[in-house]
C-alpha cells in the first residue's frame, strides 16, 4: 500500500462524514466515454459538434438529429458499476459516506447500491413528456425511433441538463448542504472544468480535501491529499471497517 493510499485510509478510518464529488472519470472505467479526453465525444466527428447537439436550442429545433446522437452516444445499457462505484456504496452502508454528488447521468452509483446520490446534470433513466409530464424510463427511449412522443402527442425530453439549461435548485441546495457539513471531501475523476457544478467545492470547510484524478485540476494546490491515479484503482485498495 502506497503512502498516499495509507493517508486516504486513515482519513476514512477517522471520519464519519465524508462526501464524494465525482465526474466522468468515475464512469470511464465502466466503459462510458468522457467528453473531454482525447478519445472523448468532443474529439469525434459528427455533422454538428456535440456541444451544439446537446444544447436546449438544438433539441427544440432539431429533435430528430438530437435523438440520433443521444441514442448512439448517451444511452449505454451495457455499462456496469466499477470498483469506485462499489466502494462508495460500501462506505455509505458503513455509515462513513453521507452523499455522492455526481456530474454523471448514467445511474451507475445507484446500480452499485448508493442511496444518497445528487445528480447535478440529471439522468438518462428519467424522461418526461414536455406536454403532460408523464414519466418514461430508459428502455422506452432506447428502443424508440425518431422523436419519441407521449401518448398525448407531446415530445418526450430526457431529464438531463443540456447546454443553456440551469441546474435543478433542489439538487444544488442539497449538494451545497452536504459539502458544507462534510469533514472530508473526496473529489474523484473530474477535471473540475464544468461550472456551475465545480463551484460547489467552494462551500467545503472541513478537515481534509482529497483530489484523486489522473490529470491536473484547479484544486490540486488546495488539496490536503493529491493522488494522480485512476479512481477505481485507488478506492479498490480502501478497507471498510
């Protein structure tokens, strides 16, 4: 066990109000591509840039083109929780971890068993009719063709935060409260490049800030513990006591 892992183990052993803040790097180990890496969606070729396709304006103007991309690249039904997801769920069950705050929309934390999960950018597993509000699940959208419509005739929209859309206030407030109360905040698998989500870190006033990420982040200098390794590799070495 490396010195960094020993330090992380000690922080977890000696605290019982830990919060995890994660991003795309948590899911890449499950086979879900991130957006900003060299192999991510932003470096692949489509008729329109992903930032354009995944915007509110594009969805409203060209929903059929949106759904072509969305089904192809955003609806991954083969991914399974990895070591990071499973360890976080184990830490929550042991009373150590109080919340997972995620920028991901893939539901993998819940699939691993985590109960308190704040999804800043929504979830592909929730979809609603824009006219009547009826709920539709993941499979119904995955197996649909063209622009999925409700039985009332309204267009069904994924409950994900598109570009130009604001974050859900209740989710933000709950995340801020969890971070503000945390003794230890573990940031993992995120470049902290997406705002306003990344700005939530400013509310942390606890004992130790831990950053686990392969690439540099704006919070590295503030971190009490910095580990530049894959999040799954790191958390798989942690013992839950």
